């Protein structure tokens, strides 16, 4: 508290300050006039000072009160602290007594902690069956709970695995064995969960159906697999060997392979049953098919419906029924068999497409799920087709083979639409194929589809070959007379029908939409048939029985030649028809080749020898041309006139023989102009001129003429007359060569210098094998106008030319013999 003396002193000082203040305010007389204002101001300031003093006093009182409270709290805490310090002193004293027992205290604390943890784990173990049951109930409520149920089961499985590990490590195995009773339920639920996952949701075809109906469930299944993969990776990382690796992803992939094999098991068994009876037919004793029958309780017939003469007949008369004997026979119905098998294959193809459309999007890209399933299915498709092809190759009808190839092509088109790489589309070799069972392929057995395809094309080749051989035989047997076409030319129907049939075969494969192996093999077979057709016609046109046969106009106007392969003489009309047929076949073969090349894939086009086969028809047409020309010159009217060529008689020198020859040729060519296609008429004229010159040269060689003025004049006129006639058909360059041979023969009779004679002789020995050195010597002997020196000089030059010719022939024969001896390719070839 403040001292009273100090307060009095402070009051005195305040009074003195007040007097000083009043004196200051009242220094002038006029200040008294403001006394009232000063008083009022003083009172106001006094009130304000009192209020401020009261507030300050109140604040001080409150602060003092608060300080008293804090002091009281401090006192209480000090008392508590003192009590705590006392307790610490007591505990320290107690601890000082227990320091001697530290090991026992530590062991007791550890035991207490372990017991607490064991009791907690035992509570969890005891609760495992209930929790596992709850997980299964959660899963059974809705498949949408698949992921939560798996996560809960994973935790329970972890607890169960820890318990099993503890049991394996415990020394009291008998008592710890009771724990297994609580773990069994967890294992049972996990097994049931995996069965649901892999045997229902992720099993084919259930996976596809799930993807179509509830794709979110399939996505949850994939999430479960991913979660388990993460767990397996973590277990491997921390090296927890006691925890089994479930490997759900590998289990999924291996399951797909097994599912694919199981899915195709029935189809594979069905493919093996090809040609095994699959239906039953009934017929009576007259082999009339039984449509329906009704029997009574004793087995006696009461009603029969059967087909008699294509009409249904129902028999109910007891007497007639007693005379009916019904026989049953098991048969193989190919249509029924293929319907069932191919429908199954089509279903599997649709299932593969559904995997692409619905199932694959539910899986991560790294699973490559479509390609995995495609590869499994692709192999199984190959196995089924392989088994079917080998089983059906010998007995399946053409229609059935085409149905099988049609399915293969549609399957390949489906794969293309699904984006499968072209290199993987073709069916692979079957794993069941025996590499040694079928020769012809190295390292692998011949695929069944190839066997079936080969069977089909072989059947096609056999059918077409039999057909054209029958047509050729009918043509030669005069069953089919050559027909006059709309343009007046001759033809037989066989050539037109030949390409119609080939085009039908290509059209059949075209409908299969196959541009690869099937089309290639069909086209290759068609070309082979064309070649054999050409060879058969060559045999007809150049057959051995054709030699030396003559012909003449018969009473019906037909000109007949030597017999063909059929043993009958071939008429000129038929030879011309052969010519025209092959020219038309050449044109049609070019169209056929163009169509085939358009249909084939690029990789196959270069493998077909189309041009040579097409050109072969022109070669046959040339043979037919020579055949027709041969028939013409074998006509007695022609051959008799040819025999008098270069004779000294008046029949030749007077020009009658040549005139008859040309008139007869005109007669024949009037027919040729109508019968032969215009594009080939010039070839006929050229062949006729060459044959005429060849036979004239034969007559010249057989009986060398004696030079005379009439003979030489006639020979020159022959050249002019023949050139005048044939120049209407041939160009000058095509006419020059055969006419030069006639001119050279005449030159032998008129040349008077060694150079002229030797030049003509050199040309003749190069053009005709009948001109020899002996012939030249005989002609020179008949040339009485030549001097001995001229004859000697000419003979010497001819001898040199003949030696050069013999040396050339010998060298040519040596080359031919060397080529023939170098390998079997030269076997059977004639020398030069």
C-alpha cells in the first residue's frame, strides 16, 4: 500500500499546480470575464478525470484479482509437483531394488506381447470360416461382386497361409493340428471361386456368351487375373516361397488351348466318320422306297406308304400288306453328313468372329487374346479339314468337295475381314499329319484339303478328257458331220463345248471366291487338259495309218483323205473343221487365259505356262492345214497330173497338166474360201503352194528331165501361171521362196556357167533332201550342149558344195547325239 506522507505530499503538489494554473488563466483583467467559462471547463475536465481514474482503479482491481487466482493455481500445481517428485523418489527407490532382476522382467514383457498377438490371431483364425462363407454369399448374390469377393478371399488366404506356416514351425504339432479345422473352409471357398472363374466365366464358349451379355463381368475377371499377377510378383520379390504362385494368366492361356481342343472334339470325330452309314432307308421286295409304315402291337404291317414309279402309293389292304416285305439298309447320306459337319464349322467360325467383336475388347492389349484364340481355333480347323480331306478324297462327290472348299474359302474371307495377316490365313499343316504317310512333300504330310482338291481336279480332268475323246472318236466315226456356222465356215461342236466346260469349271471356283490355290490348281489342270486335247488332235492328224492314203470326191461331194486315228478316212471337211476349231480354240484360250489371270492372285500368275499352251492350238491348226492340203493333193485328179510333171510328153509340154492342176486347185479353193476362217486362208494357200512345189521337186528328182526347148518353156510358164494364181493369196515375200525352188530346178537345165549351176545346186540341196551330187551328175550328162571342160568345172564345184553339205550334216548329227547322250531329256529325239 502507498505511504500516507507520500499521498499528502502529492496532494500539496497538486494544489500548488492548481494555483499556478489559475494564475496563468487570470493574468489580465479581462480574463475575469471568462471566469464562468473557465469554471465550466474545469468541471468538465474534473468529471473526465474522475471517470478515467475510476476505470484505471477498476482495471487495477481486476488485474490484482487475476493475479491472486494465478497464484492460487501455482500453489496447487507446486503441491502436485511435490507429490509427483515424492512418487518418483519412491519408484526410483523401487527400481533400484529391481535392477538385479532385469532379464526376468524383459522375458515377462515379451511373453505378454506374444500372448496378446497370438490371442488376436486365434480370434482371426476362429473367424475365418464365417468370413469365407460371407465371401461366397457375397459372390452368389451377384457376379458383379467378383472383385470385392476376390480381394476379401485374398486376405483370408493370407491369414490361412500364415497359420499353416506357424503350424509347420510349431513344436506341438498335435495341438496345432486343430487349427486346420478352421482353415479348410477358406481353401474350399477359394477352390470354388477359381472353378467359377476358370470353368465358367473364362471357359469357351462361356467367355464369349459372357462378353456378349455382361461384358463388365468379363472385365472383372480380367481384373482378378491382374490382381493375382501383382500378388505373385510381390511374393517373388520378397521371396515368400511358402505362398503358392497361382499364375492365373498362364492358367487362362493354357485353358484356352484345352477349351479349343474340346470344342472341336465332336467335329473331329464327325470328320472321321465320313462314309460311315448315317441314315437308314427302307424298301419293299420290288425295291420301291418305303416312305412311311405303321405296325400294330404284334409288329404286323397295318399301313404302308411307298413310291411306285415316282408316285406315292398307300397300302392298307391286309392281303396286300402281307405280301410286302420291308427291308432296311444303312446308307451314307453325304448331304446330311456335310450339313451337320459344315454347320458345326460355320458355328465355330461365328464364334471366332464373336471373340473378335465382344471378348477381345475386354482384355488388355498385351494379352493379344484374339490372336491366341485364333491360333488355337486355326490349328483345330486344320486338323478337322485334314482328317476330312483324307477320309473323303476317294469317295466324296464333286458337289461335296466343292461345298468343303467353299467353306474353306468363306472361312479365309472371314479371317481377312477380322484383320488377320494374309500370311496366316491359309490352313497350316495338321499336327496329326504323318510326314511319311504321303510322299510328294518334304518335311510334312500332304494337307487333307490339298488331297481333296487334287481329287476334285483329277476328277475334273478325267471327265473333260473322257468327253473330248468321245467327241473326237465320234468325229472320226462320222457320227458328227462338220456344221456350217453362221459365217459359212466349218466347225464341230466339240471345240465350242470344250471351252464351255472349262469355263464352267473356272466359274465354279470363281463362285467359291477363291483366287489362290484352288483356282491355281483348277487353271493348271485346265491347261493340262488343253495340252492333252491338242496332243489327241495331233495323234488324229498325223497318225501312222494316214500314210499313203488317197482321196477323191465322193457322190455326196465330200473329199476324203487318209484314215485318222479312228481307222476311217478323214474327209476334207473334217480336216478344215479341225483347222477352224483350233483357230477358234486359240482365240478362246486367250480369253480363258485372260480371265484366269484376272482371277488369280499375283503370286500365282507367273507359275502358269499359258502362252505356250495357247500357241499349241495354232500349231494344231497348222497340222490340220497340212492335213487338208495332203487330202487335196492325194486326190487322184491332182496326183495323176503331178505324175506327168517334167515329162517330155505333150500332156505336160502342151500345158494341159498344169492347167488341170491349177483348175483343180481353184475348185478346192472355192470351197476353202467358204469353209476356212479368213484369218487362216493365206496359210492354207501357202501350205498348198509348198506342197505342190515339194511334190514337183519329188518328180524332178525321181526322173530327172532331159532339157529341151518345149520343156524349159513349159517350166517357165508353170512358174508364171502358179505365181499369177497364188499372188492373190500370198504376199510377194511369202511367194518368192517356193517359186525360187522351181526356178532353181529350171536353172539346172539351162545354166551354162559353173557359177550359175553351182548357185542353183546349192539352193536346191539346202531346200530338198532329194537333190544329191549323183543327181547333178546325171543332169550334167544329159546336157549335151556343154563342153567337157564346162562339165568338169561344174562337177568340181558341185562336189565341193556336196562335201561342205555332208560336213555340215555330220556336225549337226554330232551335236544332236551329244545332246541326246547328255541326259534323258534328249531320249527319243531324232538327229538332224
